[in-house]
């Protein structure tokens, strides 16, 4: 019996569930790993394809310097995401 249609259907729910807290947590871990500063999920807001970080100017500058590697790692870990910018 072919269960591919069920996997496809459940895959849609997996994407929806990752959008919330789990996505922010994954993004926080990836950013922390790249810049060496702990980021908590409270500091992260996601709107459409942009990730917003609440923090000091120095923190934002550090994230900006590592922006491409952070986005690359996010795509590897969360392939369903379509993040294109970090601010």
C-alpha cells in the first residue's frame, strides 16, 4: 500500500508546527553558534521572510557581519523556511 499521500499531508502540518516557538528556538541556536553570543527566543520575531532581532547595536552589528553564514545554516536546518533577511 502506498503511504506517500499521507506523508505529504502530514508534512504540511510539520511546517505549520515549526513556524512558532520551535522555529524561533532553532534560529536562536543557529545565531548563537555563529556569533558566539547567547540569543534567547524572546529576542526573535519572525515576519514573513525576515527575522528581527531585539538587542543592542553591537549585537546587531555582529549578526550583520555573519548574516550570510547564519542564513545558510538556517536553510540547512530548516529547509522549509524561506528566510531572506535578518535585521
